[in-house]
C-alpha cells in the first residue's frame, strides 16, 4: 500500500493540471495539412506520454545488451567453477593413489605361458 502513495500523488497532480488547462489549442501535423483542436492539457499529456514511451524503449534496448553480457558472464563463471572443482580434486588425490590398483576392480592375473 505504501508503494502506491507516489502513484496517487502523481495522479492527483495530473488531474489538477488537466482541470487547470482546459482552453483549446490547435495542433497541426507538419508533413500534412491536418489540424485539430484539443484541450491544452490533452496535448501536453500526450506529448509527455510519447516522450515516456520513447525513453522506456531506449532504456529497454540498452538493457537487452546488458542482459546478454550478464548471461555470458554467468556461463563463464560456471565454466571456471567447474575447472576449479576439478583442480581441487586433483590436489586432494595423492600422487601414489593413481598408481595403486583399485581393490574393487582387480586386474586379471594371466597364467604363465606354456613352453
């Protein structure tokens, strides 16, 4: 509920702005001869909305690149962690253990060759 307080304040400010600026203005769209009459508050709020959407799109596009970099970094970290775990296991294994036969799987003993 506390997080909604700034939104309510913004809505109140926008409502007061819209009620204070009801006089009409003529808006023309440059490449064409189209003009329209709208209240001043509507014209300003639409301009602010367009600017907000364009700003959000720019931030979103920038965030896409950061997300890609973060995924690459996480992949690199996982690979390095696996290499570190492998190196730690090699350090824990004594060097003579690699040469000793495994008691669970003994090597077969071959009989001496017949002469």
